[in-house]
C-alpha cells in the first residue's frame, strides 16, 4: 500500500499482507504474473509446475497447481503474459502453453524448441506473440493461435542470447535485450521476418567488451520510458538502462 505526494512521488509504503507460496511448493523463482481481472496470479520457476494463486491475495490465499509439458527455468522472469481477455500464454522448454481462466487446464500448446529458457511478449491487441530463446532470433506467432501455429523469425545477427522482450503500449515497436552483451534492439511493426530493426545506443558506462547484458525490459504505461535490467549471472550486476521514447 502506497501514499504519494502531489508530484506522484512515493511518500510511504506498507506491506499489506504476505502470501507464503512455499507451503504449496513454489519457491519464488521464475515468473509471476497477475491476469487483467486481478483475480488470479500464475507463477512458475525451476520446474514444470504452474502455480495458480486465487484472489483475494492475502495470507492463506488458495493456491492450486498443474503440470506443464515443459519446464520454466528459474531465471525466466518474463515467461507468462495475458491478452486483454485474460487468456494466459506460458513459455516453457517445449513450447507456449495456452490457458483460460480459471487456469486449471491447458487449452493447447504452441510448439517451440526452447531448451534454455527465454521470454515472451504479446501485442496490445493480442494478435501477435513474440518469443526469445537465447538465440539470435525473435520468434513471431500470429493469431489465431492453435497447437498447429508456426512462427516466422526476425533474426538479429548482432546479438546472441536474446532474452527479455516487450511491446510498446501502442503496438508499434518491440524492445528486446541481449543477455550475453549489453545490447537493446527496437523492432518496428508489423512484426515479420523483415521488420525494420535498430540497435539503441547505450551510455559508455553500460557498453563495452566484457560488460554483462540484460535479462528484462519493461515499458511504462504511457510508452514514454523503458528500463532494461539484469543480468543476475554477473556478481556485481550492470546498472539499469533508462531509455526515453521514441525508441
């Protein structure tokens, strides 16, 4: 719970409650995400078990679980996204499983070889899924989605280990970061194998040989600011990169 001043700065913050997920077997790694209706949270990491936390989100909240066809790695912090209707897409080591509320069964799984993990993003209109798997490609899936969906690849030869990815609120661009080097790229829509691509400049302090890369990227609700963070594999960790629009 937060209070703010007139400029929108946080004045106080108070812990309202704590949900102990360890009693259900979830250790807190990987990804946790709340659906648009805010009546369920999905979580998974370091296993193939998807945990479903039902609201109200208070101590003693009901937690159920189900088994995915593949594993969500402990470091996959962007593996679950929702469309506006609350349909969930979960990226794991054998594909993207799709679930509808109350998230007790899998509707279908979109095949995608993904042995190392990666990240998932969805366009604001829900018609495009973009996935990474620590290679040099962004995999693009177009609606309608099914177990027979196939992707096209937007290759980014300048970087390996593509990881965190996010689509701007207006749907015009996707930002993707590299985990093995400090690189951030903007892909312009429409998202295809030949979408226009730009590498965003970074401050000197974040760039250079031997510097760690990024795991995550997020964009403010107004689309004016992006932040890239990570990589936790580096002991000191790099600084966060703040990027102002246009990207």
